[in-house]
């Protein structure tokens, strides 16, 4: 719907903004000063931009940020925050998520725009801009976010270090809870972010040690990006072969890389009953809505099919960036300790439950994270 002359938001925009407001617990005045100003700055910047892609950007941005806040309601962020801090951080984390989603979607089009003597970091998009056919790095959103945040938004995020770290992680190359939520939401509504894949060398080429740190942080030490691989029957990948790729199961997700094949193996096992959740001696547990998997037991089935060590499968899963991390003495770690209902104390990894069981979770286990 076109914007009426002299009006920044059309009727459909206003409906979407009111929907967004209903997904927060902020007073209207505070919502308008933060979320409202974020959207006003974005819309004002592109008010004179011609062409259908800019109009589509407005609609797409609203849909993605609303979907993200809906999914956000099922998550506690940041994980393992002190109880007394959870209420204080709940709303600012939602705003951080919304700001990241808006900036990311905005940047995907703004990064392609070009005009004479025009600075995209400071000036509104001119009428004479041209959209080039170029790939825009996902991290470009971090460059435009500061110009989209109003004074209240800057102050709110600036006063909460936890929120600032989450925003930085969202546009970084490592694990990010906010980015996982945004990606999940975008995939559910059929609008996933399409961005260039990072190009990485091996650990030796990058001057990093190949060994995983003892504290369990494998995300910084995996040797190179996960290669795309053809799927083999049973949800495993045919590494290095030219075998034709079979049609994926309707419930399969991801892009066919080895890490996604492991995720789909777990999903299929839950669906067929071959991987019983919360079983005594098992390796998959529903702990407060999150999926906890015992390491290395959880990787052994696919490792045997691929004739590689379980650690290699683990590293490929880590490369997906879908797991949870925790703070540790060395920075961030991706391993957790849990006391299982069957009496075992084990180490493993933690994932959003919806990654494996969608909207049909198994019963919650009596197991607890330590």
C-alpha cells in the first residue's frame, strides 16, 4: 500500500505497529520512543526511494520483526541470568532482537543502493538511487543500526551490557541466541535471510590451533567451514562422492551439510520412535524446553555411518551455530553439565527444543542443568 503524501506510515503500517506493541509489555510512550523511533528513522530514510523493492522492504520488515518477537516469547534471554535480573532484561532483549531484525532487513537492500555523492551511513536514500546486483554481508546491518536507533533506544541498550553483547553477537560470526530466534522466525514465515556464506580457511591457514579448548569451546577451533554435501539415505551425507542426492523428507530442515544431516537424523529418530527422549541411559532430554544431548553418544550414529570420529560430527554441528553457549573462564563454551533423571552426571550440548521437535515437544525431563 502506498504511503499518503505527508504521512510516514500507511494504514497497514499502523496496524503492524499496533500488533508489535501488543507483543511487548512497555507503556505506549516508551514503546513509541524506542520501537516507534526505530521504525520512523528507517521509514524516513527510504521515504523517497523509488521502486517496488523498497515497498516490499517495508512489508517484509514488519512481518519478520513481528514473527521474531512471537518466537522470542518462548525463550528466556539471556540464558542463566539471575532471577532478580530476568524481568529487567526481558524487555530490553526483545528490543535488541527487534532492532537487529530491522537493521538486518534494512541493510540487505540499503547495501545494494548507490547514488552520486550519497553516503548511506548518514543520508536518506535519494530518488535517483540505483539498486546494484551485489551480495550484501549480513554484518552490514551492524553499520546501519546506530543510525536507526533513536536517543531512547541508544540509552536503553547502552545501559545494559548483556543486551549490547547480544547485539554484537547477532552480527558476528559466532553463536547468537538472538540470531537463532530471528532465523527460526524468518524460516517459519518463509522469509529466511539470504546472505553470503563466510569464507574461512583451515585452522592452520588462519594461524589457530586445531585442538578444541578443554573448556568445551569448539566454535573457535573448527578447521574451516562445513562443506555442502550430498545427502545419503537415512539422513546421512555422502562425503566426497558423486552419488545423486535423494529427495529430503518433508520434515527435513537445513541445506544438506553434515551438521544439518545430524539434526535431521535426530528429528527423524524422534518421529519414528528410534530415539526415545528422556530414556534411562539415553542421550536426548527435554530440559525446561531445551534439547540436551549427551556428548559424544549423540554423535556416534552419524559418525559410524560417515566413518569419521564423533568429534568431527560435533564440530560440523557447532559450525551451524544453532547451539547454546555459556560464559566460561576462557570466554564462551558450548558444553553443559546436567544431572539426568537416571542418576548420571554428564556433559553435553544444548539446543532450542523446536529445532528437533517443532511444536510437538516430548514431556519435560526431571533432569537439571548445572
